[in-house]
């Protein structure tokens, strides 16, 4: 059986965009992994855990996903205003692309997936974090760890 990693921008994208696929793969015996770039929040009160990450883990359990990883970034938001980084956090769109790629590459090296699911160059609908997921996931060092290589689009 194969390992499949779904790389998403935010908690909830896994269920909206790949939920059926991940559930089917898991039910068929494949190892499924979700990586999210952001925790779904731009700012969190001091010491607060990200509730959307808890929701992601609950979603993953229902889908039969084996592993969930958060790359450690904050949600960049959508719309015309790009806010500054919140204290002690980095918006995903402002993250160093090579650093983000290294975080994803470490997961891929550990999992050795047959397939990396991600977004097209438009991020599906243009959300800045989704576009950044494509940019990070399409870097050559990332693609070298995913045997399927780049997809058109």
C-alpha cells in the first residue's frame, strides 16, 4: 500500500478539498497524512491552543488519516489587506519559502509518499495561503521527494 500526503493551507481544507479522497484511500488501506501550513488563526491569545488544529485532528480521525502535521505558521487572511505578522508568529505568506519547504521536505523524507496532493498555481481560488502552498509544494527539492513529480496547471 502507498502513502499519500495532502498538503493544505488551513485546517478545514482537508475535508473540503480532499476529504472524500483521503477517506477512500484510508479505507482501502493506504497510509494518509495531512500537512497544514497554518493553524487557521492570524492571532491567538497568549498561551491559547489553536482550536482549528483540534478540529483538524478530529476530522483526520473521522477520515482515517494516520498523521497530522502543522508546519507552524499563522493564517495570512484573505482579501485586500495583508496584516503584519502577529507577535511571535509568522503569516504563512510572509514565511521564508525555503524554510517552509524544508519543513515540508522533512515530513516527506520521513513518510516517503507515493503522492503529494496540493493545489494548482492559483491555489484553487486565489487565496494567498493556498497559492503559497503551491509555491512551496512545487519547489524542486520537494518534488524530488514525491515520485509523481509536478502536475500541469
